[in-house]
C-alpha cells in the first residue's frame, strides 16, 4: 500500500544521557599485562572484553527502542551501541542536527527521516516552510558513504540533492520517498543512472515535476537487480519501450506500480514479461489508445491468470469498469486491493469482492456506497484495514456511504484493526457498535465531512460514539475525530485513551477543558494535531509537563495567543516553538496565532526558517 | 522521552502562571456564553479565512468567482516555482475529458457557455453546489485524490505509445513572470513536448505558425526515423497547416485552467491567453473518434467533481 505510516512508534530522543555518576570504570583503562608466558601478549582488561562482547551482542538488537534503552545503561554501553547501530530513525528532521547524528552514529546503513507535519498535506502549511533534505545529505555524504537504504517522508528534496545522493552513496540499494516534493524527473534520472545497485526505488504520493526527462532510459543496461519499482505518483509520460526492457531484464522484480500514463495494453505487455510479480499497480487500466476497429482486444484475463504470485493489486487510475473482470483470476489470492482511484458502483464491485476471501487490506471510493460495503462485509472476513475515500471531497454533497456501511463492516469484519472512513452522515450507534464488534482496532479515523455535524438520527453530538471507541478498543493508538463534539468527548479520550499516540482533532470541543483532558489524560500522546478548535492558552499550559515527551503539537486556527506561546517557549527551552502567521490586511488583526507548531529539539531553533515563521 | 527529565523544573514555574492564567480564564468565560452551536461556529468562521493564505484573495465574496471557491487556495505542490505564490486551484467543473467546443455531438453533457465564458458558466453551477464556505484543507484529502468524480480523468486518448496526457490534479506550474507566458505543447506522434511563449504572439494565426515551426522538423525526423531514415530531401519536412480550422491533418487544441479541452479560436485571444494551461496538436482524424472511444468510461457528469 502506498503511504501508510508503519512507523507509528514514538520518536526517540537521541540525547546524550546524563550519566553524572556512572558506576563503571572507564573502559579506556589500559590493558594490564596478564599472566602467561608471552611477554608481548597484552590481555585485554575486563572492561575491554565486556565492550567487545557487547558490541557483538548489540548487533542482534534491532529495535530502536531496545537500543535506546541499552544506550542509557552506562557510557560504555552508550558507546558500543552508537558504534553498532546501523539503522536510524529521525522522526522530526528538526529535532536534532545532522551533525550531532553523524557524530554519534558512525556506521549507518539505513536512515529514515521525516520532515513536515502531516497537516502540510492539506495545504495548511505554506510552501517553503522547510524540511530540506540538503543539510542531511551534506552530513551523510561525508559520514555515511556506505549507505544502503534511504527513506524520506514529507521532505523537500531537490534535483540537485538527488544527483548528489546518487553520487555519494555508490552502494545505495533502496530509495523510498513518500509525500516528498521539490524535485522532478531530472532528479530521478540521476538516481537511475548512477545508483547501480538500486534494488528498491519507490516514489509514493509525492509531487514530482515533469522535466520531460526520459529517466527510465537512464537505468543502465547492466542493472538487473531491481526488485521493487513504484512510480505511480509520477505525473509524467514515460518511455514505454525503455520500461519494457527494464522489466524484461529484472528477473527479481516483485513489485511494480505503474503510473496513469500506462495503458492497459501496455500493462499487458509488462505483465507477460513479469509473471513473478507479487505487487502490481496497474496504471490507468484503460486503453488510452484507440482500439482500432477490428483489432482484437488483448486477453487481459490470461495475463492476470499467469501472475500466480500476485497478492497486492492497486492502480486503476482511470478504470474502464468493463475491464475489471480481468482481475478475477487473482482475486482469490489477494491480500491487498486498492481501488481508491476507481469510481465504480456497488454492482461493479460485487463480482470482484465476493472472490476476495483472503483480503486483509482494502482501499475503496465511497462510490460503491453502503451496498458495496455490505458486500465487503460479507466476503472479506479477514479484513484488517479498510479505507473509504470520498469521490467528492465536499462538505455538502450527497454522500453514498453512511452509518449503514460502517455498521455492516463492523459486523462482518471482526478482525478489523485499522479504519479510515469518510462520510457525510454518521450515528453514535454505529460507532458504538464498531467499538464492540471490532475490539482489535488500533487505528480509528472517522471523517464526517460536514463540520460540526451531529448524529444525524438523534441530533446529538458524536461524543458517545468516540467515547465508546476509546473505551472498548483497548489497543487503540491512533484516533481522528470529527463531527459535532463537546468537551465531553475529550474527557472520554483523556480517561480511556491510555495508549493513544496520535490524535487528530478538527472543528471540535467547546472550551479549554477539551485540550486539558487530552494533555493531562493521555500519557503516551506523541503527535497531536488540532485545527479550528476553541482551545486557548490555559489549555496549552496544561501540557507543560508533557511536551518534552511528544514529537510535536500542532494547533492552527485555535485560540492560542502569541503571549501564551512565548510563555511556553520560555518555560521549555528544549522546545522549538514556531508561530506561523499569514499575511494580513492593515485592518485585519487577530489576537490569536494562526498556526502554532512546536516540537522538542536538541539543537535549538533551525536556521532555515522562512520569513513567515517566527521562532519564539 | 527519558532524556527529558525536566518535570521538576516545570512545576514551580507553573504556580507563577496562575495569575496569568486567570486572565485567559476570564476570556474563555466570556466565550463560554457563546459556546453553543451556531454562534460559536460563527466565531470560528470569522477567524477562518484560510489560515495560511489565499494570499491572493482579500475579500470574502467567495461564492461568486469560480477561482475563489477553492478548497485548496495554496498552489499545492508547486515548490519549484514558489515565487508564483499561492495559486488558487479552481474546482473542477463537469468536464468530459475532451470537450472540443461544438465538435462533440455525442457529448452527453451540453455545456454551451463553457468555452465562451468559462467563468460565468462554472460559477453558476458552483453556486448551487455548496452552502458552507469552503475551508482550506477540509475535508482532509490530499490533492491527488481529488477530481475523481468522472470515471476517467480528462486524460486524452494516446497519440503514440507514450501517452502524453495530463491530469487536472497535476497542473504543472507555468512560468508566470511578466516577461513571458510559456505553455507546454505536445503533438501526436512526437514523444518530446515543447514549450511556446504565448507572449510572443498576439493572434491565433501567429500561434499556428509557431507551432508549425516548432514541430515540423521533429515530425519529419520522426517519420524519417520510422521509415528507416531513408530520405530527407525537404529541408524541415512538410508544413503543418490547417491547425485552426480542422482542414489539416492536425488540429490545435488547448486545455484551460479548468482542465477542459477546447478547440483553438473560439474566444478572443486575450481571453485564451488568460485561461490556457497547455496546448496540444492532435490528429484531426481522431477528434470525433476520441469521444466515442471514451464514452463508456464516462460517469454521470452532473456529479460535481473534486
């Protein structure tokens, strides 16, 4: 699946632990010559032995939380851990400077860096806010020449960055960019031509400019190790012949996701060259060319039938629904199906979905309506993740899905762990039912698109529904709320949401109490994003004891004042408090800040803040 | 996390906040009275001009002009032309993928006013659609997930194996500096697109001439190549004529800022220049068939897009 954030664990604080009186001896103690005949042999000190052993043992520790814990034991453990950690995760690119990272960790093979806050995806952050990959690249180009894996999310990357990266990391094997922007096909050309060992190249949900560069042709002929090639978000035509040849010479290719410029005829040609695929993004799924009269339609059905390993299907960017039956041969094996670009109705969905017995992940448009969701509920008993996107992302539209669909899903898909559901109307009863039917829910994101919309049958706020979710779903770590919500909803969340790490709030709440409940009640809260809710300074102060434990707090169009923000900044010097203001007319003043974005940082305010960002 | 053990420092200072806190509390007490329902909402709405811009829009008369009824006033995803400011993304109107004005008899969506006066036709359909003022970034859908109302996007039917379509949601930034107005232009059968500066021309005739100049050589090279590169006795190949009236082998069409595809020449030049986003040179023979080919992919066109 594209873009899903698997790294939901909290970001770790990379700070040097304060070990004022650590108990160990210095491990730099010189070796004492031990007993034994050989005068030249200097047996290592016990501490040295321990450190050697430690380094070898630590290699087996992969989880970064475990490693963080190990690094806090004592200085020698800290050192050993730093020397052996090969995978880095930087949850907020501004929380720590690149230099500090490269100073501490010397042997890094894989790094993941995340930049902008999530609300930037919805245009709530002006462009040029930051999250530039450049500074990280400079540091890494010096220190991590043996880098093999690079993962970037919501970073601003330029073509030049990509050229430098391609040049600096000769054995780069994996490059994954999610929700990035700032570069174009020229940057991709650099990567294709210089990263000779590239096995994984995945571009997801990123905005990539069309520099009219034939980047596919840039993969050298002798590069044959490609395993995963995902470029469905690249909105530019590509050289199909070059792609076909690339696929033909990549016997290890398992994942291929094509962009919308690939016609179904071209898809056919690729599929017959790569029947070993496990993950396929079908591109347009439409004959972009005119099928000349008399010319036979290709047998797409047989092409799918030949792909016996296919378990994940996506694409369908411009689907002609008639062609959907071609995928029947693989439905029974699919664990993941993404139809979220396919504007199809229930009747068109049913013959497909009824065959997808093994489906665990399903993304779809609400065009299938409640009836389509009922079909899903009946067929996909193993479903773990469901996302229902709106065809019309408007507040006042008709809305083909409702509480009926949600209820059906909850009744049929008992193993559900993650749901994202856009709708126009909802009831508390359906949400409560889901909380009881699906106790394994880890992620619950309900977006009732009309702001402040109550339960459409009872007219009541949606407090009880969300309250039931936090109360009954004991594994819940991520929650997004919507609809008409009073402070009571937040009291429930504060009371029951003990494992909650990510919370998204919009147009909700009555008073500061709402936010206070959250900040005082949810000890694991890491990422809190709030927009257009009436929370002010006193609520902000309620979180003082918690902000250092969080990755960030975002509040836009709330009732926080500049003075309040300054006070926070004063109280918590380890926080970077960014206030982002939009231009205003002369007569237009507001006592409230437009956007507050604050996050902990080891290295203080960033130097690259644009003029509309004030760091307090 | 563990590194930040500063709780002790925080507590005493909290007490200092109490006097200040009282100020904020009295403020919120006032607001409590307006807590319920619409007045609160109104309060919120007053502050709610898009929080970070709509830099280009100062007045609140939003519902009138099509351009302003946008859910995404930011020029999203145009980082490399950041100087262009916050382009207002217009809502996609009912758009069959190819709406060559007057040409599509089979088109099921009559929209006669469209090409002539894009603004008024769209604003009339826009007005009846939504009551609440659109808000930036709400609902929280990423831009590439919008414009799905039509079953197929307004991609053109491919001319060559390299389908050179363009999706509405991926408006490429056009250099909007006052000196020039560059728009991309692609031609059937030629994989490489070009750019043409509309400021250099002041009429359709001149544009047509420029297009001929741009592509004549390329087209000749293309056909020579496919013919084995045997002959090339003419200088630059055959002239490309009849672009404007449908009489030639190729016809010039353009895509406007709503993503509709229209024939060149129907509107006054200056109006064309202000709304054109991209140019295409299509094979004249394919124009009527294109519609036929795409018809069964079309959805009901009165569902509002975006």
